[in-house]
């Protein structure tokens, strides 16, 4: 389950029926790439796309992204064949499949069914049991109602909002995914859905991923919409076009100044709470008071920065000459 802790700032959806797009995706700097067998593939093209996806995921040339596939949901006749063919091809090639995105999850039984099938395949092919993660996609009111049980299901590494289907499920009066419905002018129409998914994710220790923004060439609008879920605490967002990747990686990483300050807080608090620093639980860092809550907040920002590969550029904490005295940050290495 080590993949559960890898960053998912940008999760690139690639149509499984497009060999050209799949080949290009191998070198793109998205944290996660999944090849889509569901909505991006017409019913009559499912079988051909499945073969193409299985072969592509088994090929070399990927550049370190989390690799996965979005299979069809359990109400269709294609789910079991999607899973069996893709996992078998990847295993026989000695390659790695990191995750399966499972759409339209309305009950934890959907997760249990996929877990059982994956366990059989992992056993058959000599793979690590539980090594392939599951990312359930929450796309309707029923799934949102059952989200705590879904988040606690086996292999779950991330919860993903499916915004278009969710909007249809709620009968929202709009055709524009991600933007506010016309007439709703008192807040964010998606706030409850976003927070419900986020709270369940945090309760059960999994990632929270915002869904796609469909106006793929309007990067400014993507930044605006992605910024809202990033501000709430989401770990990342689906992207549909290479132009969205750089923006998403930036938005879901801490600002440099925030990352530097978070690391400084952790250094200062660790020293002040130690015996050498006076073993105090509330201390001053410059004009800022630090306590255990400060440490927890700093841990969140620092962890996201480290996962994103950020390099610290700001001041370092240097203990004062006399233990127990407060200090302001000073530069150092």
C-alpha cells in the first residue's frame, strides 16, 4: 500500500481507445495517469480498447507516474473482463499496475467485489496481495450517502469526485461542469459535496481528488476552480489535457513561502519542546506563538511539499545560546 502515500496532485485521464494519446501520456509530468475504458470509450469499442490498454500498461517507457486504468462500473457487462485482461497482461509482462479507478460506486459492496477479484488475480499471478489500489469514484447522491463505508473499504487509496454525474444525480440546473449554476449566487453550490468527500477521506486516511474541469483549454478557469478544492485541503484534481498539468501541479503544491515556514515551525517546535529547549509546549517564533496545533498544521504543509519534491529555500531555525529563550528565525544551512 506504499502507493497510497504518493502525491496525486494531477491525475491524467487518457482515452483507452487512443493509441496516440496513450503514447504521449507516458512522458507527461502528471503524478498519476490512468487509461480510461469507461466514459471515454463507446460501447462498440470497449473490447478493442481493453486490449490496447492492457498492452500499453504492460509496455516499458513510462516515466514514474502512478499507472492505472478506469474500468467500467459493476452495473455493466464489462467490469470483470476489464480487470482480468488488464491485470493479467501487466502481470505477465512483469510490469506494475498501481491502481484501478472504479466509477459510479454507490455502496461498499462494489469495492469488496473488486477487492475479491483482484485478490484472486494477484494470487494466480504471484503478485503482492493488496498491491493494486482502488480509487472509488463518487458520482451520485447514493454514493455520497454511503461514503464513510466506501472510504473504509479494502484497498481504497483515494476518493474521487465525479462532478458531471453528481450534478445530474442532484438535478442541478446547469450544463457546465465545475462552474456555479446560474442563479446560485450565495455561495458555492458544490461545497457540501466537496466537504463530505474530504471529511470521509481524512477520517479514513485516504486521498481526496477533485474531478475534471471540462473546458480543457481555459487554463485560467481551471486554476480558479482547482484553487477552491486545493484551499479546502484536496490532494489533487483530474486533468484532461496536458495544458492543465503544470497548473494543477502548482496549485496542489504548497506555496514556497508556506513550505519554508512550515519546515521552520517544525524545527523550532521540536527544539523548544525538547529537554534542551526547556520542554515547553507553547513558545514564540518571532511574533508567532507555536503550540501542538501549530505543529499539526505545519506537518500537513510540509508533508505536501516534501511529496511534491520541493526544495527548502528559506531560513533555518537556530537554537539560542541559552536554552528556553525564544528566538527569531535566522538563515543557515
